[in-house]
C-alpha cells in the first residue's frame, strides 16, 4: 500500500543485481559478456512490462482473478513461439490453445466486471510475459542461465530507474524486510 509498482520493480533489480553479480564472480566473469545484447534488451523490456502488469493488477483485483488471467500465458507463449521460433502449428496445439482459452473464459465468466484496469493490466502483462518467455527460449540456446539472469536484472534496473525514482516514496521501516523479499524474487 505504500510503494508504487515502479518502485517495487526497482527494488527487485537493486537487490537482485548484486546477488547475481556475486554468483557471476564465483562462476566466471565470462558470464557477464554477451553477443546478444539486442535480444536481451527486447526480452527484458517485455519482461518489465509483464512484471508491471502483474504487480499493478495484484493491487487492484482479487488474486484469484490475477491467476485466472495469468493462465493465458501459455497461450501467448505458444502463439509467439510458432511465429518467432518456427514451432509447428499442429492440430493438437490448436485444440490445446482452444481448450485453454475456453478454460480461462469459464474461470473468469467474462462480463463488464472483468473489464477493468487491473484485469487489463494483468492480461497485457501476460502477453508481455509470453513474448519474454519465447525470447528466453531463444536465448537459452545461446547463453548460460546466469548470463540471462544478469542481463535481466541489469537491463530492468536501467528501465526502472527513472520511473522508480520519479515516483519514489521512502518506505517505512516495517516494509524493508518485504523489499528484500521482492528483491530475492528477481532470482526466479
């Protein structure tokens, strides 16, 4: 209730980057180098948007709705993978996508109640996560997992710095432990 979404995302990167940096130092500095910076930037801009949608939505709509909408993530990931990774569109995949979409609709029982800023933010966040996950799959064949995590926290720190500082609210002492928890989630 005290911190805005941008500030939560900034804390995530500020705490996560040194932790991943230590892991890089322990496992080899070569892991901090990449030849795929453009893919990392696009992936992490999309991932940042996905996180923003999720964090924003959690504050506005019931958690059950957030998770129901987030169930669309595999649908978006599959669609992006077919176009970006040349994965085949099979009959089984078509049935799976259709059933998945119907399942989400059954859970949400869409009506005008669902169309609200929090729900739209989570849906757009789910689309952004799907795009990000597809790029992660591409990067997984090119980079070590620690390299991917390092660039995620570094790039998202850069993206989140200006809005995080612009909307800055000094957290109360009781929130500092939660800030550490938010930061530790950057490792996932």
